[in-house]
C-alpha cells in the first residue's frame, strides 16, 4: 500500500526532541510544527513508533486536511476520505475535537458533523445506516486551526507516557514522556553517573535507565491499533522482537535518587521494580543538603519542588540554595533542572549556561543547564578492550 502520513503529537517545546528520536529510528523526512512532528511510514512504522517513541504523546494517521469555514465544507471534506479502507463494519469510531482561531468554534457541533460524514461514507460501502460499533477502536480527531481542518486516526490510545510501570505516584508527578525528554536534552549517557536529589516517584531515573539499556518504552503496554484488521499481527510481532533484541542490559549503570520523603522513596522503589529495573537504581531517604553523589563527570537531572507544591515558598528557596551549595563540591558534574521558579538562578547561586522554555503539563518552566566538563574520550586501546 502507499505510504501513510503519520504524526507524532507532543507537548509544546519538545518537538525537536521528538524529531531527533524519529531520525534516530530512521525517519529522515520529518516536518516539525507546534505540538507535532509529521513523517511518512507504513503499518510496520506504526508498530515501531508506538513501541519506541519516548517523548511523543501519541502516533496518529493523517486522514485528511482541508479548508473548513462552514459545516458544509467540513462535512464534504470528511466524507471524501476513504474511511472503509481503515474502519470495518463493526469498528467503533468515536470523534473528539478542538478548535482554535477558526470560524467553526463549536467543538461539539463539529464533532457531530464529522461523525455524520463518516457514517455517510461507510454507508456507501457497507450498505447499512446503523453501525453497532462493538469491534476494535478507531478514534477520530478533528483539529480546527485557522479555518483548516486536520482529521486524524489515533493508533495509540491512552498517551504514550502511560508506560505501565507507575501504579502509584507522588504529588505533582513529572510525566514519563517529559522525564525522557529531559534526559535526552541533558548530556547524560550510560557511561556517566546520574543523580536526582528530588526523585519523588523515580520517573526521571527509571526513564534514564530505560534509555541507558535501550529498552523500548512501549513494550509493557498495548495499543488499540493492535486490534485493527488492516495491521497484520505479524507486524506487531516483528516490531516487538526487534525491540527485545535491541535491549542492552549488560551495560553497567550508576543511577541514584534521593528524596526527603520516605513514602516517595518506597513508591520509587516499587515503580523501578515494576519496570524491571529494581536492582539498577539506588534510592535513599535524604535531604538535598546531605547529598554526596559518587563518581566523576556525572549529571544531576532533577525536578525540584516549587511554590504550588509546598505551603511555604521559603522552603523551596532553602532547598534550591542547598542544591546550589551541594553542586559546589561537584566541579566536574553538570546540573540540569526543570523549574517554574523565576528566581531559581538567584537562589542556586549562579547563572545557567543555557536555558530552554518547556511546559510541564500546563505550567511554563525553564530547563536550566549548568554544564560541567565532558568526560575524557577513551583512548583507542581502551575502546578496543571494550
């Protein structure tokens, strides 16, 4: 069959990270837009990307894109799409939607029009006006932006951040996809020590270990498109086998996390164990003022508490000051912090080398980077020995 136009959706600010992931997976024709990255692929690529993408929210198929300033234009544009090529007679096809800067501002009305157009098109193929919708799930989305309708079919289901290892979470958790993005944006690699002094439920460290061992993050879950008749089971098996074969669990990791909250540490240990990484990550109950990360040329990557989490902003200020003081004794380490705290650099005691605007959920944050020296490159003899 012809190539599909696929879209990896993501939070604003990490589109370049998703595009880089796609290129490392072999997709060279990426096109980055706000909140999404477009690329082309086949059914096997739907399987691979759902298993492998660490920082995207979901993988969707672009079914159509056209101007829509009236409900008639929306209806005719949707009806022109060959829906029966994807949705069988018993398929369940709910419609979600959103509208921004468009004349068609009523989302419920637009969803109703899209549903009616899809039913009309499927009626032409299947010869019935009533669809039981008790089969596999084919979620349709209509996105109206500046009077252009983008119609997509979701292959992922619940967002890709739902890896399956986090049964419980501490307050205000960092999504797994954002945690993976922070690790990929940092200079950390499996050959360097990693420390998180505000580890909470351990998400940053678990995502780092999965990156270090090249574990596909979607391997522990299922996707609605696994039930689609148009994607043969063999393709899912092929993509799954490739992912299992790619795991490098013989790489030694030095990953440690601490938190002042004993309950958070217990949750972190349970999450790491659930992810199959319970023996690879060390967790300690400890205030940030007492941390002593071991090793040289390491990385601290962390999401410190902020004012909305704690009743006293002075507590937050004290924690940041303690982190700054601790980092003084780590001259060859790099520090990477995501924070909405405006005066973080002042409290920390020095200006960041680099900063990048990101969104943690709906909260605008800065990703502050304090870059230390890179570890020396191994000489040829050492490389040959390994």
